[in-house]
C-alpha cells in the first residue's frame, strides 16, 4: 500500500513511530545495563557485545563495527583489559596487529545483560495478542534486514527466522 508524502515541513508519522521505537528499545538496553551496577559504561558494553558477536578479532575491525576511531576503541579496551573483561593479544600472522577477545568475566557480563534484555522484551511481547505479536515481529524482522550490518547486526549473526 502506497502512502502519500507528508506535507512539506511536517514529520512523517511512520518515521515518528520508528523514532519512538528507538527510544523504547534504547530504554530497554539502558535498563538491562543496570544489572551491572555501573561496572561498565554503555560504550564499554557496546564493545563487549561486539566482541561477543565477532569473537577474538582485530581492534580495527571492532572500530569499524562500532563506527568509532581506532584510538577510541583502544581507550575503551584499555579500561576493559584493566577490569579483566577483555584480553589483548596479537595476530600470529601480523605481530603488530592488536587483537581483542572476551575473558570469562566479559562473557558473563554480556550474558547477564542479554538475559535482562530478553526478560524485558518477553514481558512486552507477552502483553500483545498473538496476531499483533506476529505483525510486530514481521515488521521488525523486515526492518532489521533492510538496516543490515553497521546498525548493530553482525554479518555472522543473521536475523533468526
């Protein structure tokens, strides 16, 4: 079904709904971090989550995945190495290349936050009728697919069907 464009200068109502959805989901993400009691910042957790998706990898790849400068990733990683959540290494083929990977502690943090996030999302979905839930999930799946990598989705973790 085709929509007519919004009048000039007027926000598109569909875009405004997506804006509201991003605020809701950002709130869910922030609330899930409360489980950590301030042990890591949101930026640090983003790095942990990317490492959870990618596994041991070069710091430059992490910077690209997060849309950050390499120096910013280095500073974030320094704090996470000091707190025992990330281990720093080198690429065996290129000794000058820094690699990062989650430690057991880092994996526990990612798992704990993911579990809290799932609980909150499950609560929201449980409040929907089965038909509404299916519509919401279908629409969100499509949105994730068109957004693609670079918007929080790692290429090796496709959208589950």
